[in-house]
């Protein structure tokens, strides 16, 4: 319930509009996600100490307020239903690896057939994190500055609850 002061006064507390056909997180209470990927992603977010809006975003993710989410190379784009009639547009960009680093990761993963088969099946084996580390790069963001985020909502805070909801749904996007 964002409240902040502007030249026009305070935004009144509001509740989100009901989202039809939204993406609802599988976890409805407790830890967000059970896979190693979900646990590691949420641990990374927790280390960034992003504030109270993360909890509100978690609620949005569990209520199904995220209407769509599209994953691309180094970016996530989503539409999140808030309290206004028009859904908010969310963009998250992640610092990507250089081509030579990707080549090293790919070569290391290809050297072990089990990794290649799991990746082709849409799964992210936990050992991938060690492969990334072995070639000197990180699978997960190491600093909040590795993430660039934007939301069309009027909340001045970054991340807002809409961005936070997408962060949490990202944790459930990869099978492991």
C-alpha cells in the first residue's frame, strides 16, 4: 500500500484490483519456492536488503497479480495488475555475461553430458552454479547494481511491489 508525499499530497492506501488469469505462485505461505534455484535467488534478494516492498511483492505474486511475464536474454518484462485499471509495465534487466565467458561456461557444461541433458530438458542442475564459479563468473547477481529495474507505477521506491512480485516469480521460473 504505497503512500508517499508529492506536490499533490499523499497517495492513499489502496488495494490491488482483482487480476483475471494472473500467474499465481505455487507457494502460498512460508518459503518462496522449494528448488535450489528458488532458494538461491531469494537468498540473493534477501542479501540486497531491499525493504518492506519485497513482502508486498511476495503477496502480489501469491495472489496472481502478475498478468504476464516474458523472459529474454538479460531481461524480464511483465505486466502487473495494481490498484489502477491499467496494469503496470515492469522491466528488469540483468547484467549479462560477455561472449567469451559464455563460451567457457558452455564448454564446461558440455564436457559433462548430464548437465547438457538436463539443460535441454529445461532443468537447471544445481551444479551449474559451480561451473559458473569455476570459470570466474556468477550465475546470480552479486550486487543490486547488477539489476536494472523500471516500473510504470507512481511509487518512487525501487523496487516497488510490482517489481518485487516479478522477482519472486522469477524464482519459480526455472525447474531444478
